[in-house]
C-alpha cells in the first residue's frame, strides 16, 4: 500500500519506494521494483535521420535506457519510423519516445511507430494565448468535454498498439483554463495532468507515466508530492518520471537537478529520471547515473525514530520559525560557514577562496556576494582584519583564552557546553548529532545548533530531528553540518545538493556548513552558495533558465548561453531565460525576469517576464539588445 505523504508519516523516516504499477515500454519495463531508469532526449533535427540515429546510439552507449525525440509535426512523427528502422538495422532496440506539443495528429502518427508518446496536457488541445480568462463552471466543463473528445482517439490508439504514454505537466506551460482556476501553482500542474489521467482511466488505458517538471525546484518537489497524494486519493499509482526543466549548464545545473530529483528519490518517489542540461545530451547520462547511485545503499539505513505529528505542510513552503541570533535565524537568509581551521601558512589565498576581497581603503577583508558569512578557525590564532559583518568561530577553549572577542563566537560540543564557565552572552554554537535525545538538550535561547547525521538516509534523519524540535516549540536556529565523504567531486556535489538542499527547500535550516577533506575551500564555497541558490533560499548570482535544446532549437544554445553568461554573470538574483524556440520557450521560462527566445531562423525575441518587448531582433544583435533591455529596466549594475 502506498503511504507516501497522504496516509502516514512513516515514509518520512523510513526509506520506502513508492509502489507504482509496472508499465512496459518496449522491452524495458518501468516502475514497480524495476531499477530507476535513465532517459534523455536528442537535440538533432528529427528529419536528420543520420544525425538523430548517431546521437541516439551515443546516448545508449553512455547508459541511456529510453530516448526521446521531438515530433513537432506529422512529418517528423513519420520519420520516427525511419529512425527506428535504422537503429534496429544497427542492432539497437532502445525504446523511443515521441515528444509532442500542440499537434494531436503527430501524436497519433507516432503512437503507431514508437514505444511511448509524451503529451503535455497544457498544450495538447489548448493553445496558450498568454491571456487571462474567466471560466465559469459550464465553460470549464465544456473545455474538459472538448479535451476528452480530442484526446480519446490517442488513448484508444495507444491501448490498441501497446504504446505507453507520459502525461507531462510543465510549470511553464499550463493552459489558460488551468491558470484561471489554480494559478501557476503545483496544484494547477497536478490537476492539469489528472484531467488527462482520468480520461485514460475511463478508457481502461493504464500504461501511463506522469511527470511534474519545473525549473523552480521548490515548485517541482511540491508538485510531485501533491501528485502522489492526489493519485492515492483516486486509487492510481502510475510511475513517476522526474526532472528539473531548463536547469542550464555546469555545476549550477547539476546542483539544481540533483536537488530536485535526488531529494524526491530519497523520499522513494521516481521511477525514471531525466537530467536536462544545456550541454550535449550524452553529458546528461553520467549525471543521471550518479544521482541514482547516490541512493544505492539507502534502503539499508539505520532505523530513524518515527514522527508522531508533522508540524509543517509538506505541500507548501514555510520557513521554520527561529529566534534571530546575530546574522543567523529569524527572517534572515541562511548563512554559509567556511572551514579555515586546517589551512597552512598565510590566510590570504584561503580567504579569497572563501569569497573575500581585500579592501585597500579600509585595510580589511570584505565578503563578496558569495563570501562565507562565518569563518571557522578552530584552534588557530588569527590576526586578520575582517569587516564587521563577518563572524569568526573558534573552538570554545581557544575562544575563551583569546584577548579580543569582538565578532568572535565559541563552538562547543554538547559536553563542553554543559560544563563551560565562559559562554558568549548572545550566541553559542553547539555540535549536536541526530542520535542525541531531544528531551535532554539544553533549551537556552542563545544556542545555535550545528546538526549532523551519520545515518545512510541523512536527509530523512536530519529532517526528523528538526521537525521533532519544532513539534516541541523549539526556536533555536539550526545550521546543517554535512561531512562530505571522500568521493569524486561531482558525486560529492550531487549527494550534498540532494541531502542538504531538500532540507532548505522545506524551509527547515538557517544555514549550511559543508566539510570535506578532498574538496578545496573554493569548491565547497561554490557548492554551498549553489545549493542555497538552487533551493531559492538565497540568491547570490544570476539564474540561467536555459532549455536543453531539441529538434526545434533555432540557434546554438550552448554558444549563446555562454555569451549571455559572460556578459551577465555578475547580476545577482536576476533570472534570464534562454529558450530555443517560441513554441515552448515562453512558457518554460515562467519564472524568468528576462527572456531570449528563438522565433525563426536568425531571429530572436526578447521578453520582459512573459511579455515580448523586442520582437524579431536579428540574432547577431540580440545579446547586445538583451543587455540594453536589462539596463533600461533598471536591473543592471556594472561588473
Ligand atoms: S524550449 Fe528548447 S527544449 Fe523546449 S521545445 Fe523549444 S527548443 Fe526544444
């Protein structure tokens, strides 16, 4: 029986995979106890048979188990048959998935040729007009009837042909009808898919896979939780396809993808995943495999005490209420701690790695936009001039023996705290492990907990401890302390993003302290701020919402993304969408402040939010024009 989210709290503290039904997609079954499947999408022109076949083979060789190919119209849908035949000739039987938007006839054609079709319920029948409509009950029902009429032939065809279907809601492309009733919300995403699911069920078609993708990880996670809750209520258990859309490229995209996908996998949700990178599709596969591997031992985790009550709503974001102590807690953004206790020689280089700049005028080190808020020196005697808003943390004994205690704070173990004669009058940092009994912890109002877990299911263990503290009315701030295991850089980055990011995403932490014996201070600092940004807890850099590109793409996305990044990467908190086509681009970048969207060969339209403000700009002038637009809207600062 599925107990995720709606029926019991058990799965919040015990790893248990969601019991989805098995759906056969070609000869690779999905869901149930089958392995979590890896998939990706080609970005070649679907009419380029040789290019698409070659890229599909590269994906398969990298470990991809299903390959999605766009079918914007009937002719591309028909060419899927040619691609399939060519793959078969070369000995590849990988299941193919047709990606459909807007064109039911293309879906119906593809359903006869490939193993699965993906439809977007936001645009399968409705054409989005980016206008606000008011729907009364009758009008709403009339649209549902129209959808049923247009969608049912595909459902019947899939049932007859043994073709599976993904109903994939995207946060950015909900229909005007759904938006009018639910707004641009996780509830809207769920209802958008469920309307189609119900039509399938009425027609006894159950080879379904469902997805709820968004670029905003908070929305994405909430939408999947709500979907599972809603499916439980209606007696469905279709497998889940997980993904974060338009994640962009590089480390930030990997952090964001792992945060969204990895945290849901840890809660037992997800049967297949796709990591969307604005990089060659083959680059997505090792990332996806690492995300899946990061939970390979989770089922054997040590028992975690169950929760009796849940003090938060898992379907809505709310920051845990804590008392502000100095720059930590309350409504303040989560802080980052950098560990400088193991450094050798002078500190200058290490401070630079921790995001500090030396200010000649004041003769002090000043934190930049991504400067760690708290520097931990352990037992080191430091004589370094730091700006007033940087806190320095020392082991308690070193702190109590030091002469100058301005802006310095002590760090205790639980034991040393209970026996200490000298404590800070305002704030004391205390290590605590999740294995401690909460009832025995001191309730002093000046404590900031540095919370860590040794459990294999770290996310659930940390979360349980914080929720239990909250249940007891405790408002002491909590900083998550994550000791990164000695693994490769990318694996560390992916695991930490999921384990720590998930807690931030639920508003349960006032800061993070990542410690590693293998990563540099620079890497750890980048990762820390990356996780805060990906969880939308603290925006310290420009956010790029770049599509992964596909057969519809009208320009070189990787190259253009690099050009835009080079000119705008200093614009803290500004969100820029870079989308390959006008069909889906504007919707997919729902969250962006500015958009760069391909509208025709050599032509780009620039958006302010969801509005086209500079249509059909020649591509050669488009990056300059985007910069001008950002300036004219008052979002520009000089680098
Ligand atoms: S927005 Fe990008 S990935 Fe999505 S359909 Fe258009 S070109 Fe393809």
